[in-house]
C-alpha cells in the first residue's frame, strides 16, 4: 500500500491502542527534550518545538522511528500530512494540534526529515517542488528513476514494446509528455492499475520480465504514483503479499544431505558425512559439495546438460543424423569410407562393418561431446565461462581419429572415455582440393587439399553436434541458432520478448521487413546480429562449407539475379552486421566471430543468470516458473508470487555465482549447486500455521515435494536394494551404462519401462481384485 495509507492506518491503530491503555498526552512527548536537531535551520522552524514535545518520543528526534513508524520516507504533501496530524495526532488528545499547528508540524517533518523545503515566499504556503504534488512527484521521482532508466528501453517507437498502448519518449525534458501518456493509459481501462504493477513484477506477459520486486523503493514509488493518478478510487495494494517462505520450516541438515546425496551421487550418505553436515551450515555445505565426485555425479551432469542441449538425440539410429560417411570436409572420414567400399567390392566382408563401427563411434562422440565438455568443466572446477570460451572440444578414440586431434588413450577400444582435444580434421573444399567421384557406390575420394584449417573453437557455440542439432536454412539464416544461444546462454527468450504483429499491411510487406519494418525489427535488431556471428557456419555446421571454401552463404543468395552479394562477403548484405549487445556493438573480426561473441556473452550479467536457469531443474526437477499472463486467472496471484520469488533468487544466486560463493572461485558450478540445495526452494518442509489458498498453491511443488526422475529412482532403488530394477548390461552397445533406461526393466509382473523419443514412461496393466486396470506415469514422488 502507499505511504499515505500506511501512515494513516498506523496512526489510527496507535490512537486506539494508546486510548485503551489510557496513555496520557505526555506519553508521546516524554523523552523528547533530551534530543535536539543538529541543524540550526530546522531547529528554529515553528513546528520544531511542537514536534519535540508531542512526537519525538515515539517517532524519534530525526524521524527515524522508535515505538512508532519512521517519517523520513514520507511522500505526502504538506496539506495531506497536516490533515492526518489534525485528525489523528497526538493519539491521547487529537484536538491538541490542529490548523496552523498541524501545518507547521507537517512542514517541519518534510523539511527536517525528507529534505523538502517550503519557501517562505510561497503565496499559498505550498512548495511547488514538493514531490507529493502529482506533476512534481512524477518529474522528480518517476520520470528519472523509473521511466528513463527502465521503461523507455522498450516502450518507445521502434522499441520492443512499440505495439503496446504505452509509448513514451526517451531523453530529457519529456516529463510532461510522458505524464500525459501515463495518465491517458491509466484511464483507458479499469484494470490498468493492477496491470501496470503486475507487469513491473514480470507478470501479465511482460516482455521485459521482472523490473521490480515488492520490496524495491522504485516499486513503492510507482504504486504511490498510480494511487495519485487513481485518487480515492485507486485499488491500493492489490499485488504484493508477504514473503513466500514466511513461517515455513526447513528440513534438517541430516535430511537435506540425504536428499542431496540421492540426487547428485546416487547413494546415501555415510555416517561421517552425516556428522559433518550436522555441525553447522558450513559443515552442511562442505558435506554436500564433497558428494560431487565419481561416476554417478558425472552422469548427473550429463543428464542435466542433455535436458537442456538435447544433443544425445544424435547418438542413435533415428532421424537426426550426425556426420555423413561421404563428407569431403573430413578426409579421414570420406577416404576411410571409400577404402572400405573398395575392400568390400574386393571381397572383404568385414571392411564395411569395421568402418560403420568407426562411423558410429564418431557419431556417438559428436553427440556426447557438448555434454562431456560441460561435465569436464564442472568436475575440474573450471570457471563455467569455459562452456563458451573453451578452445577445444571433447574427443573419444574414434573422433580423435576423424578430427586428427593427436590425443593418447590408454584403451582405444573404450569409446566412453573422453579427453580434451582440438578439431584439426576439416579442410575447405577450395581450388586446392581434388575430389574424385567416379562411382557413386564408392563415394568420393580426396586426392589432395590445401591443408587442414585451424578450427576456431568457441565452446558450445560452434560444437559440431549442436550446429547439427540446431541447423539453419537458406531463409532462416542462423536465426534459430541465435535464438538457441540467447535462450541457453543469456536467459532470454526472443520469442516472448514482443508480441507478433497481426497488422495485414505489416504481414503483406515484402520490402525486406526484417530490416525495414518496425513491426519486425523490434525483434530482428536483437537476433539478427547474433545470427550474423554464426556467419562462418553453413546449414550443416561446416566452417565455410560452400564449394570454393570462401564462405557459408547459400547459392540461393549468392547466385540470385538481383543479389547484393559481392565477392569476399561472408554475411548477407540485406541483414544487420554481426554483433551483440543492446547498443548494437558490431563484431568486425572475420574468421573467429563466434569466439568474440562468446567473450561478450560471458561478460554480460545474463550469462550468470542463464547458468542458474540451466541447472535449476536438475536440483528442483521442475523448471523455473513462467510469468503468468492473464491477471483474471484464478491462480494468477500465487503464480506471480512464485515467479517473482524465483526471479529474485535467480538474481541473488547469479550475483554470487559471478563473484564466488563464500570467498570461493567465480563461476564454480559445484558451489552453485550447493547453494541451490541450501535454499528454501529445496529444503522447505512444512508450515506451522494455516496457509491461505494462494500460499498453499504457491508452495505446493516446492521443497520436499520434489519428484525423483526415472534415473534417480533407479539409482535410489539400487542404493536401497543393492541391485537395479531389472538391470541389463548390453556389451553390444557403445555405452552399456545407458542401456538401463533404454531397455526393458522387468519384474515378474507385466509393467515395462519404454523409451520413446528419449522420454521414459511406465505403462502396463494389472489385475487387482479381479478388475483390469491400465496405468501410466512419468515420475515417482520422493519419499
């Protein structure tokens, strides 16, 4: 609620309370004589002596608040405050200070405690610069601190919010105009008051996300401003409620460690680990972090990474293929395929099978490489920024051959072993390359080439599997890759940042609308420069993969009759130049644009936030709550409360992550995971008091309500029973450890686990009490 209403209610409550206990007038003035103002200018004020006599004992000599509220953040006008004093103060005798007395005390409070001066020369006794006056309050507080620092970043002509009804003007001397815009917008609909406050907190499909929380002074000022606009009819505090976790108890250190161990280590803690955890919070943090070793923790990292990157879809024999056996950009691959085909024609029955084994091992390595890179960085306590800046990839014995990485492996037959290595196996198909394609059945043979390229590794950004997992087309022009990069590494979903236009004229525009039409540029000015940073990679992920090796531009652009293409171009001339950032910083480097993009992305504060968002579901099972959109929905307020609380936690964790938790190294993922499991989001257990329906809804799936994933359930079963449920080790597979969830888990009954598109579910039927029942579920609740 606004400061005005808060103060009025507090005064009324104080009056009733003091009347009930028959406190005399001196009770609110006692002790005031021992305090004095340090500034002569205010000590001589006509209201100073009255304040000292009747008010300072409760409100403090400096308005700091003692037994009553503080007064140094009041935003009332002199008249408003004088009326409140005249009607409610002092509590024991409200007639003791009325008229000029109340005005003098009100003026003294504003002058002494808020820094607002009332000039003697004012004809009407009002301070024309008093921020409590609507226009002054807006121009002094709302315009500079909220509108010009936040709102105009999107709510302007040409901005992300240009299609909304709130279009403001950026720059100085626009306060009067912007106030008129706000006033008109406010009066346009009866729900606007709540909508503005909701959007400021990130709700109601606000493309700008969270701008303020309920505890922010800017939010309180915005609420006061809206109440001034609405006057007596304004709805007051319709958005904010108490803390989400107020009155919620947390699990014990012992239980917290037990749950953490099942999740990250697939086992139960030892007695020594329990003892360490029960010493204090520091001991619990240490005990949890000490769990983060071994094969099960490695698999935890692989699962968490794949749930976001989805690269394992390329590992099998499905529709998503990685690496063509005839790929002339990789001579070790295409020439070995050619040799195997020749040998097969000559009667060697094993030749093609041996090559297929190599190809499958290479495909498996490619699919696993991005996941193994993340795991390598986390397990070795490398800074998480390496996921984008690493100048290497991860190779197994087979990809080591194709990439010519030169890495030594103790057991070349173990394809599940990965080590850091460089891609040194690609060539450009330029004039120096001699490719023979005599027989289609044999495939191409590379007789000569101009040398292997120095592949400009940029971590996950140009990982071959991810470039294939998120390909491009002639018309998409790397925008899908840019969207993925923003989403995964900047915690930003471009598709939710602005509403799509439905204007028929905009939809019919054929004059390069993504560059020229404001209805399109609202998003394309953000995404297209990052798409340009992928300029060196063709639709299949090759570095400058066109015939000739000059670029990766499609022939539909370079060969078109009216194409603006010129020899030497790397990017489309009818799109924005490669770059990154809200200020439109271009990337001028030609050969390694993604490396520059990686440096700029990790330097942005959104990178740390994206890490929290990336790993949140691995600990909490459910992803972060999306901002609710319809304020009229019955569950809107509890969802908004959860969303805002989560976003506040994300911001806090991201800041600590980027600077280091408890004096530790910056960007350490293990420390981030520990802090997540130390939080109320993981440890919330119960509430001793009855909960409102909204709070009950908000807390329903938080804390111990977390569900086990199928993999975690299998590991917990093994930890309890000593054996996995129907465990099968299939040595015919590249990695038999992954077979547990891909093959049938059998008991003596009918139920079976199935794997469809990498989604695990249990289905079957049983006869209970003579009745046949069918069932299906995805997860098992933690117990």
